C-alpha cells in the first residue's frame, strides 16, 4: 500500500484512538504506566506516536492470519496436542514429518495480495512450542529439525516481495517447554521461562528487519506482573520503534482482539477481529464448515463500519499448500475487492443501524451501501439523516435515480438482478456525514392516514 500524506483528518481520527487507549492503559496496568512508554511520557505524545505507528494499519482494514505448525501434519486443529492429550515425546516426532515445500509462503503472500489483504500475521510459535525461526534458545525449531530452514525468514521475504506488511504471532503459553506450566508456582521456573519468551521475542524483532505487528497470544498461566509485560513491551518498542502490538500479553497495547466475533470497541480504541474461514485455525482436513465469500465480504463490511480491521485466517497443510476451499474463497473475495475495495480501505466509522439486506460503510460524506440480498429494481433505506446529492452503482459507475423523503430514500430503476457478486455497492454522496437512525423513522413516520379502527 502506498502511504498517503498525513492529513489533518488522519490526525484527528487517530489521536482519538491514542487518547482512549492511554486512559485504559493507566487503569489496567499496575504501575499506572502506559504500554509502550515510561510513566513520564505525556499522554498526548503517546497518542501522537500511536497515531503515527497505526496509520497504515487503520487504512489497511484487511489482513491474512496464518496458523502453521507441527499440528498441520496431523490435520486435526492446532489444539490437537492438548485436546487429544498427546505426550510431549510423541508429539515431538511430528517434527520429522514437517517438511514444507521451499518458499511455500510465496503462494500465501500472492493470494493475500490478490484478496486485497494488506498485511500478514504468521505463527512464529504456537502453543505447541515448535518455533519456525532460528532461535538460540531451543533446538525445537524448524532450522534445526528435519525441515532445516528458517520459515520465518521465508515468510518475511515473501510478504515483502508482495508489498505486504509483516506481523508475527507469538504464543506466550507453551505446552512443550518444561517450565511452561510450573512457572505458575515455582519462581525459579518463572524466571527461566520469562527469560526464554522475552529472549525469543528479542530474536524475532532483531533478526528479520522491520516488523510491523507483534501479535501476542494466550498469556496462561502468568499475570501481567509474572510475564513482566511492561518490560516486554518496552523492549519491543526499543527494538522496533514503528511496530504495533496487541493486547494479549495482558496490557492494552495498541489494539483489541475480538476473536470469532465482530464487536466494535468504543470509538477511539483500535480493534481487529480475527476469524477462521472454517472452524479451525490450524489445518483441519475434516472441518468443512466453510464460510461463503459473501459471508466474508459481509464480515469485512461490518468490521470497516465499526472502524475495525478483519484478520482472516488460513491454515496451510504441512507441505505449505493452501487448502483449496480457502484459496477459492479468498480469490472470490479478491475479485470483489478489486472493484469495491475503496468502500473498505481507509473508511471512517459510521453511525448506522442495521438493515435487513445491506451493510454500510462511509468515507467523509460518502455513504456506501453494500447490498448482499438484492431486492430488485428498488433499494430503500429508512432513517438516513442527511440529504442525498447523487448516487451511482460503484462497480459500473452508472448513475442511480433516487427519491428522498424525511424518513426514507429510495434508489430506483436498478437492475432486476444483482449487478455484482456477492455484494453490490451503491455509492451515495450526501451533503453531510451520513448517519442512519431507524429509531427516528419509528418516531417520525406519519400515521394520520392510518384508517383501521381498532375500537
Ligand atoms: C486462541 C487459540 C488459538 C488461536 C488464537 C487466535 O487463543 O488458543 O489456537 O491461535 O485464538 O486468535
């Protein structure tokens, strides 16, 4: 993505995010320190810095999550080790069968770019403990097992080649490390384990150039104090001053991470919904509960409407290939994004009630109506509080006629069948920020002509 210049609108929009997050940081952190700064950093300086670091991410809206590990050999979800109670020594044997094709990540990055995704976040270590990168801290890593390659290096290179931003997912919880559970009750074990995890993060953020996102996961079994999360984030920002971090090391970080659900944070707090395309993050051969491309597009619209991002997962097979269904879904989404991506990227949060056959996004005074169940020649919206100046079908540019009353706007003369697949977008120019309030319709709709006599 080519970064635009930093406008006043960006600054106002993003300053709001930083201020709110800084306030919650001081509520949640035991020392009163904000996540990425020492307690003496003035809050507006922190907000401005966060706005600077997060600008690309807010514009991007759509990213690819990649869950890949030894569990991909089993093909029964990334929690197989725990769910099936597989002993560590037995599970470790999977490393002998984890032999991906060279540069498998190139195909992921290509697909991500075609799908309109602007960044990729890959598991560098999931809960199973196997590391994809070159680490001095364990031999349980791809370069020193049968695979013999640094898969994080390949991932980073592949993402950059496609012009995508790079994110590392790193699970703090570890089912393989001997101290991974006993650290909760044994101080010496805690110190060793925290040094191990902090050390890995240091390696990841030192050896692979500029990294854009650090995506912590599960902080079981320690508290924020136990993990020394303040120190962790401080190290992260010293190593990578432009990075953004999530909230799963127990601190608020730069953004919230609703999982498998789309729930907007209150205005001003950045958020990203992460979601699977079926019901599993890691490759699961038998999980056929796939979302349709339409569901994915609708979810993306819902995230953008709430000012959030959508991090959509693929679970490659052990050889690195992408499950066919995932590739098919993402390709369809990509075709839609090619024509309609402008209604997603760098949009503003919209105040809008729900509609039964459409979603909404907006940029400034332009309202985008994403119709997912096409009703035919007329599309009607209740409760739009601003005056419509013009409307067109986004993909073709064709002008659309409209009639507007106090409570309703009707777009007429539309094709009988949906002109675009899976969702058709109307671009509606308004004379002020479009707000859709259906409660207003309920109150204002004239009732004097109602003739039924109930008495
Ligand atoms: C959960 C799961 C994990 C997955 C993650 C993605 O924390 O434990 O398997 O990686 O969600 O958000």
